[in-house]
């Protein structure tokens, strides 16, 4: 179980230390083995929430727990796969070298690394590029490589910051299939996304974050209504964060 308990995070920026309240009193519980989707406008605090879950940054107040242990003890990290918002890959390596590096860092054997590399690069559609250096990859190929990197060690908690970002429609479908696969294997998936249609299809639980605050939570009953077409996440999103914000987010 992942638990955020009254979590707040502020950033201080510039010489004048201007304060931004990025996450404001967030409390949420996510059962093990479920798929959780965090949505919200740009700047809502989604990536900040993910970084606190990974203990990359610390909350100012409140606590983040995984299975009753604070994330600050770091012990959970071995079993976590993380795709950051803008995955940094070692550009001078080939894709195969990157995945060998990832596998060795986790103590996997050469056989397991080779097997997982084959499976994941086929599943993400980049097996043809194993010998290519990462600096020659397109944006979508980098995203796919980032996914392979995150999943190589078969983690039981998978945290994905905008996994569909930069992907073509087939790539988006691939990510959806991958998340459903992970769910079937009993893994816990925590992701944030701007693609509401995919999010409502994939998740067991969804939360809308707006200006750092959790403004709406949807459980399995709500999600059943989304899937049957009785309700729609996009309408609920507009109602929760306001028409003004949505219009501001639209590309001009
Ligand atoms: N390192 C930082 N220093 C200062 N302010 C930051 C920092 N990171 C994020 N912020 C601010 O915190 C708020 C939340 O940012 P965050 O990146 O968590 O949003 P987000 O929901 O992930 O947005 P997006 O959809 O654009 O990725 C924003 O106001 C942002 O400007
Ligand atoms: Mg973000």
C-alpha cells in the first residue's frame, strides 16, 4: 500500500526565495496491485508528487509510506521502476549497452539481461535499434528506451511520469497494453498523464490534482461508469479544474 499522509511541498526560487506551493496537504492511499492515475493541468504538482514517492525530494510536511515504511529509508528502491518526465539516457551508449548497464546495476545475470532486453525491446517496438547509439534516437524512441530501462529488473512498483509523452498512436496503445500486462502480473502502477481517455481505461483509481491540491478522487465504481459511457473523465476534469484553466492549457 502506498500512502501519502498530509503531504506538502514548497519550492523556493530565485534570490528573493519566491515560494511556490507545489503540493498542498495531499492525502491518498493506493492499494498494492492496483493501477493509479494522477491527472491535472500543467504545474498541478504531479511530477513533484512522483519525486516525493521516489524520495528524490522530501516533503516539507507529512509523510509518504510504502507498506508502512517511510520512503526516506530507501529500502523499497530496488523493487521500483521509474520512467522520469524527460528520461536522461547515456547518449554515447547503444540501446543494448544501456540495458546491460541497467541490468548489471541491479545484479541481474547476463542471461536474464539478454532475455529481458529481447522481450522488452520487442514489446516496445525498438528491438531493431539495439545496436544504435541513443543520441540517434527520435523522441518517441527515447521514450520507449526509457520504458525498457525502467522495467528491465521486473520491479513490482512501476512509476511512470507521462509514459505516453511523445508517442505515436501505436506507441500509446503499446504503453496501455504494457500497463495492463503489469496489472495482470499483480504489479502496482503509479502514473501521471494528460491523456484522459487512456487514463480512464487503464486505472483502478484516479485523482485530479489542481494547484497542488487533490480536488477529486475516483474509485472503481466511478471508473465503471466512465467505461460504460455514463460519465466521462474529460467532463469531470473540466468541472474540477475549471474551464479557464483548460482553455489556458490548449495550444494556440
Ligand atoms: N525544481 C523546482 N523549483 C521551483 N519550482 C518548481 C520546481 N519543480 C516544479 N516547480 C513548480 O512546482 C509546481 C508543480 O510542478 P510539477 O512539475 O510538479 O507539475 P506537473 O503537474 O508535473 O506539471 P506538468 O504537467 O507540466 O508536467 C509548478 O508551479 C512548478 O513551476
Ligand atoms: Mg510533470
